[in-house]
C-alpha cells in the first residue's frame, strides 16, 4: 500500500514538473524579465553568494585534507566557481529558471514599472549598493547567529534536562 502511494506521489511530482516546464513566457515579457535581472544586479548577488560558498567549501576542504597542496585547493575552487558562473547563462541555467518565477509573480506591466524604477537614479543606486549591502548583511547575520549560539545551546540543554533527557 505504501509503495502504491509513493508511486502516485512520484507520478504527481513528475506531472507537476512537466506542467511547470511547459509554462511559456511571452517573448517580450521574457526579454524584459532578463533585462530586469541584469539592471537590478541580481546576477551579481548570485555571483557574490557563489564566491562565499566556494570560499567556505575551499576552507572546509583544506581543513579536512591538509595533505593537499594549497595550489590544488585554489584550482579546485576556481573550477567550482567557473561551473557556477557558466551555469547562470547556459540554456536551462539559473537565468532560464528565474524567468518563470518572475513571470508568475509579476505582470508584464509590473516588470516594466520595475525596469523604469531601476533605470531611474534611485533605482540605479539601489542596484549598485545592493550587492555590498547583501554581503554585509550576510556577514552581520552570521556574526549575530554566532553570538546567539551560546544562548541557544543553553536553552536546548535546559529544555532537554527538563524533559529528562541529558
């Protein structure tokens, strides 16, 4: 019985994916969404996040494999970074996957309005400062979370002790 339910769940997921994949975005709206992603700097933020992930992966890899030469770790990081970068604009890549998201959330008129804003002086400033603001916010959030770690750990231990679990 459980296998039957799992099979139907898989069939429904595949059907949902096929419906989503079949979604078409009118060419003019598609072009405007792509332009919006460019002028907002959304891809820069994606590249910034990629750099952060690659840095963390490299540090983790270097720590777990101290026998690997630093030059090899660096070249592996460059390979991973290149794969991410290329994956943004290739057919079926991140850009192609982002267009339907924006299509579902915004009308074409709203996309045009966003484009007008991001091409205004204030919009250009927002687009220009957003990557740095995002990076600083991520760092701030990480530091904030690390500062809360002792309180969280204490609360977890207290709750477990109260529940009779040590």
